[in-house]
C-alpha cells in the first residue's frame, strides 16, 4: 500500500477500482445474463487498465502508459536502471536455478534517461587497461557483445545490432610516459590481449595524418576494441531482462528500514552489522512512497551510488563511506572534410584529449577530462563551449593538423561515476549491511564493463562466490583498509 508523507495522503476515492464490473448501490439490478456479461467485460477492462494506473481510479489516454508502482515485496531490488543495473537484473534471471523463482525489481528515478551516464557516453570498448581485473572484464564483455543475440535475443523480436565499429584504440605516450605504457602493454599481453607497440616511424606510416612530434611510442589494439551504440545495449538488456520476468518502475529510494531498529533498547550500543528490511520508493512528482520489503538490495546507482548510502534510515554506525561522486564530462562533435578516414581509431593523445570517428562522412566526436582543480560544477548538464575552443581543439589540431579547420557541431555533457579513492569500480558486498551489494564507481568504463560486472555480481548473489570472473580485489574491503587498487588507463 502507498504511504503518504503528509497527513491525509493524496485524497480521492480509494475504492474506485472496485467500481469496474459492479453496479453502483443505487443502480437497478442487471438482468442476469446481461449483467454477467457486463461484469466479465468490466473485469477484463479492469485487468487491461490496471497497468496504466495501478492503485487508482483514473484512466490514462490510449498509448500513454503510466509507470507501474513497485510491488510490496521483491527478492532483489536493483537501485539504478542504467546499463550496469539492467545487466545485474538480466544475469540474475538468466542464471537462476528455477525459472520464475526470484522476483527482481529495477528502480530508475529518471525513466527518460536524460541524465543517464549510459546514453551520454562515447560508447568505447577497449582491452587496454593496466589492471588485470579490468582486462578480464573487457575480454568478457567483448565476447558478450560479439555474440549478443545468443544472450539478449528475444523470440519474435528483431535481432540486436549494436553497430560495433572495430577500429581499435590508439594510445600515444610522450617520452616521460613511454616506460609506463610499455609496462602496461606487457601486462595486457600476459592476459591475452592482442596489442602492438608502434614507434613514431611506424605510427606515421600507418596513420599519415598524425603529427608524431613529442610521441615516443604508441600502443594499438588489434582486436575487440572500438565503439558501439550505448542506447542499443541498454534497451537490449532491459528488453531481455523484462522478457525473463524482471519488474521495472520509476521511483527514487529515499529511505531504508534496517534490522538495527529491532534492537532493544532502541538507544543501546551501536550494532556491528544489520540487514536492510525495507526500502521506501518515492513516486515521481508525488509525496507518496511505496514500502518494498526485500531480501537483497543492489546499489547500481552510478554517479549517485555514494549519495544513496547517505539516505535516511541507515544507522550512522553502519555507514561505510562510498567515495563515488558525479563528475561532469563534455563530449563535442565536429566536421572536418579532410580529416582521418575509415582507418581512424579511438585516439588518446599524450595530453589526455581524445577523439574518434562518427560515421563515414567526416564527422568526429571527442573531449578531455579536466585536471582535478578545474572540475566543472556537476549540478547540471550545461556545456561550457569555451572548453572546446580553449582546451580540446588546440590539442587535437596539434596532433591532427587537418583539424585546424574543423567546423564545430553539437555537444552534450554526461556523468562519470567517479571513484575518488582509486578510479576503479567497487563490486561486492557492504562490510556491515549484510544484504547490500554495490556495482558502481567505474569512473568512465562502466558501459564496457557492465556485461561482466553484472554477471559477477549475479553469481555473488546466487552462489555466494565468483565463478566466471574473480573480482574480489574490487570489493569494499580495499576501501575499509585504505589500500587503493589504481587503474592507470582512465581517460
């Protein structure tokens, strides 16, 4: 049942759903046969309208379905309906031992995805990371995307086409960074990554449009690297998960009820651990909330994963800070008639600026992460166009002389779920809330690692251990013990 924050709730007739198929008390009785038919028709119509406006007597116009309210109970609640959250939900149902044996609910507070990191990203996937766990996740995700219809194909639905462009990543290193790049490539090769090192002469021979001055060495991915359409992957995961029985609704978690409240006396010693019993899901544009009793909660809230753990109801003594905050990143597009052609890779410059081809008509997109002291205000997604003019464009034009005469196009901003501790994802169980797990903080590579991270977390939930990928080093313990696991390949 919906609960109201203010006295009196939302008002209105709470029994109006019962008016379908039953005569008003003051109406004359139906003739028996006609009355039966009308009651059956009313019940059928009620069943059809219930998904539009559950729990209310209002009727929505045809073709404009309303978001369903969350159920009162769920086995697993996934907070966050981005690509990571839907990956977790999909794998939970795909791997469950008994079909329809588990009720999984995905909550997304922005059903339009207008601020979602997933759909606002550049869509890249690469194997070139410095940490073995990230390399393993990239290799798993590349295989998943290559065979995506074996996983996410839905009977009687069109096949999934993520529009993968296998053009590879190209990392350029200055003389002072050359040794570090070469050491990273050694790790990648040990993990089975197909990557090659290029000297400045080899680089110029392969990509004549690059100015190689101040480049000491480059690494170039030979397979399973490139870019794809993020929206297609998100919708394919969502569609498949829902076909397997995953429930979805729009709402925001603003409250928790934990077993710590059961302690007697209520103001006794701080508990060493507890479990989440219920969450409070607030409806959009409403003061009402739905309590949802649950067995497991997965925090896949992306850039707001840290904020979620500051929500009311979690005892102060049980909170473990999750150093994940939203960081705003700009992506700019431009046109250059004489720019790099079809061989253009996803290039990461020595300065940190990056770009890739967008289509085949001389269009490109790219950007650059600012230094720590110049981080833009993340309170909105407005774009600072001077950042492209003053910071990104000069670096790109220095590396690709043809870009000196580019024509700027559209631009947008999105969020990194930035882990300020070590710029790596946090995957695993909370140390003091026994039924809370997290998959967030990927610092810009959540899209490409979502298939792998989702499977790993689902295995942890269903089997109590990792089987396909061992991500134990990415768990919460490193935060508690203050032992960073630094990824050097964050763009």
